[in-house]
C-alpha cells in the first residue's frame, strides 16, 4: 500500500508531467548536420555534397482536376527546395544549401539558435513553418532524388489539417522498396513511430542501390494514399560519377572490391558485370553534358539524356468529398474517376509550369508543380521513371510511335546473375499500385536512309488503352494521356523544355 504522503506526491508529479508533456513532446525542428562520420568536412571546412536534406509538411490542401473541380487532399507539401519544386524539380538539397536560411531552396523556418550563440542547430521559427506549410499540400508529394553513397536526412513536420480540426491525424514517411530499412525509419506506425500534429521527425537513409522508388504516408494507407500522400524518390548510380572517357566496365569491376557492393555469390546483388565488356566509355550526351545512367550497367545500356519522374495515380472524387465534409468514407466503394500523371490529367499533363489552386482562405497555392510533357533532344533518349501508387486500379500505359525499352523493374536492373541483359522492347506496360518501372524512349534510332526515325518537331503520345481512363469524371477526352515531343536540338535540364 502507498502511504498517503507518497501517493499525494505521485499525483502532483503526474499533474506536473501532464502539463509539461505537450511542450516537451511537440515541437518543430529540422536535422541536417554539416558533417557525419561518413561525410566529414574537408580540411578547408567545406561541407560534403554527400549529405542531402529535405523538409516536408504533412497536412492538407487542394488540387485542380482536369475538369476544373477543386479536390481536397490529405497531402505533403514542400518546406525546403521550394524554388526547385515549383520548377518541377526534386526538392532534395545539399546540406550547404538546406542550412542557409536565406537561400531560396533553404529550409523554411530554420533560424540561428539563440541558445547556441546563433549557430544553425536545427532550431526553427515555427511561425514561418506554419505560414508556408498550412494547407499547402502538393500532388504528387515533393519529389526526392539522391545519389548512391549519399546520406539523406528527411524531416517530416506535421502542420495539421485545417479543414478537419476534428481529426488528430498522424503521418509518416514510408520509403517503399528501401532495402535496408530499419523499422524505426520505415514509417510503418505499428512497428515504429508516427508524427503528431505540432511535431517534427527526421528520417535517415543511407542511399541504397540506384533505381526508381517511391514513398508514401503509412497511416491508414488506403485513405491517406487515395487522399494524395504519395511521392517519388529516385537514386542515381555511382556510374554517373565515372570521369569523362573513363571505362564503364572498369568502374563497375571496381565496385566488386567494395564489400558493400561486391556480388560474390549473393543472388540479391544488384550490380552483376555485363557478360561482355563492350568497351563503353563515359562520353558527353546529346545535351552536351556527361551522359547519365539509370543503373550501374558497366556497358552504357541504361544511358539517357533527360529523365522524367512519372507517378500514376487515381482519385475518387466522392471519397475526397466525404473526406472533407466529416462523413464516413466508403473504403470498399472506392472508384477512381480521375486518372493522374503527376497529379494531373490530360490536357493539364501538357500545360507547362506549376498549376495552382485556391485554398479555403482564398489564397492561391501551387498544387501540382510537375508537368508530364516528355521533351527528348533530337536523336536522344528519355528515361521515364514510372511509379504507380493507385489504390484501386491497375494502369496500363502505351506508347504510340517510339517503343518502350524497359531496363528496370521495381528499382532493379533487368540483368541476370551471369550478366545477360534482360531488357526488352514493348509498346505497353501494366503496373499495379506499389510497382515501378524504368522505360527508355530511344529517339536515337536511324531509318533506312540514315535520318532520325523520330524527326525534330514530331509529337507522339503516351496514353492508357484502358479507354474509360481517358476521361476526367463526366468529361470525355482527358485522363491518363500525355505528349512526347522531339526537340529540334537539346533540352534545358532545368525547365525540361526544348531549347
Ligand atoms: Cu498521412
């Protein structure tokens, strides 16, 4: 039995604890170190480019559908890399940029820490974060891109859902397909932590094997995914860093001497050497910049000039409407009526620049920053990083004209363990929710008279042969379709437009 005195003391301690708890447990903060054991500063004090950081909000927002309907979202929004994201680029930044409060791509809210002599410690001004982050969801969620060997610090800040004050909705980040996931950073709430409104949490990833991945919130997945909490992440291969005129085969062979990347007898090895050394070297591409690769191929077979992340998704407008209006959501009745590339359906897929949508207080926010026009330099190759996070439907995508050359599936190079190339050509691919595929549209093919088969100025189409998905709810001639343009020369890699 407790003595009365001890019991009373326990109660007052408990009351004190309860009052202190909200302040202690819920606060915003970002984490983006200027050095780590893997990526120390240089002798001159320069921060390594191998530390990448990003901040995102979890909350709500609105997007505009192809028929003009404004649709309510549960959504992630950008809280760093704002300028890049608005331009349709990944929002991931080098630590040196993220940590610079005045940089247009720096972390929103990050300010000098008054308790640390003005150092950048991750201390933030919450006001700035709320001003930018509230009701500022994007569809798709902010794109992330890292290089093999990077360390990635991703801060999720839950700003709450203003349209649903009745909900105390937590959010998480699940990096789908991350091969070395620890439960702690995997975002599955039952096995880890979830982020409350008013709180921040920084996820840590050591960049895994190159490939096209995606990420999403893992709270009530059918609901939060349908409502819009889906994004794209891709990892670029070490092979991009082979010096100009260096041998691709020799570089991949060198990876066999690194215990992290050697194949040995491991059937999960993602970097088997090609069966034959074809002597490929790292050369400039059609865009007059060093050629990029989808994977560490050792033979240049995944080379491309320009890359396009394409996320396939579907919205059920009824589900979104009842989600906004405090009604029970009919999970098993979910039926998509909008079919989306990067959050847009045709003709918005080919509208350049960021799309904006007014939110409930009348202000316009950029809502769908990523157009899906595929511009290919004349005689060049485009890598389509296609991922599908549709909750209720399979989606088929066909290419009219330029064959689809499939080089990777689910973030894996199509190559067997003895080095045989298993890439194939097709005119359509079919993905279910939770799958990704890497497709190269190769416009470098010559015709019989030695001219490019796909001439400058020509237009081709990517569209779904599920013909009922070529509509925007009640409106025909829309849906899952976009255009492929052959430029007269190069592609501007910042705007992705023809030069
Ligand atoms: Cu969520």
